C-alpha cells in the first residue's frame, strides 16, 4: 500500500501527528491539574482556578463529551471554592475573630513567603494571626485560643476545597482514560 499513511486502529481519519498533539495537551493539562492541587494546599497559586482553566483548554481542544466533563469539574470546583470561604467565615465569626485579623494574617503570610522562601507562608500566616489577635485582645491566652480556632477553620476550608478539587481531577482523569 504505497502512498497511504498508517492509521492506528480506532483512529480512522486522525493522523499520528494530531494524536500526538492531543496526548501532549492531555499531559500538560494533567500537570496543570497537579500544580493546581498543590496550589490549594500551598496557597501561592490559585489552585481551583488553575484546574478549571486547564480543563477548559482541554475541553476546547477535545470537544464532544469533554463539555459535559467540564461542566462537572466546574460545579465541583465552584462548590469547593465557595465552601472554603463559607466555612472559614462561619467558624471565625462564631469565634469572634474579625476579618481584619485574617487580612493581617494574610499580609504577614505573604511577607513571610518572600522573607523565608518555601516555608515563610506557613510561618507568617499563623504568627500574623496571633499577632493581630493579641493586638486586639491584649491577652496571650485569648489570642492563642482565637488564633487556633481561626487556623482550624482555614484548615477545614482547605480540606473541603482540596477534596472537591480531587473529585474534579478524578472526573477529568476517568474521562480521559475511559471515555474520550
């Protein structure tokens, strides 16, 4: 069969070059999803947003059933993102921690990130939160208690967002592996 290009089974009408591009794109989207999951745990990158944008790119390139997958991923990520903020706000408000303390802690976390590379955010945020609560309450014991409640609330919100982002990543992975 001279002059005919080899067509892999099940890929009629799709050249090898196109299939390679799709595989490369799928690999890059998978890496972006992994980075997004890390961004949820280490809040330097917008994790859920990165995962969502990666799946949007994949859906545009893939088409068809990928749009249904994108819808499911978007719903899971939106619930996780909203849950993070609602849980944190509810628990910190119940403990009497004002939003100003969380903002101050966030600023301290960002400063810590640049002062102490890699771990600075994890050191700066709790210390900033304790410092803001101490300035507000003028009592070390109360400041420590309210700071711990706020840290637990932030951690719980992060776990909820991570869990739903993992569900979204799993949905995408199952779709890539079995359906698309």
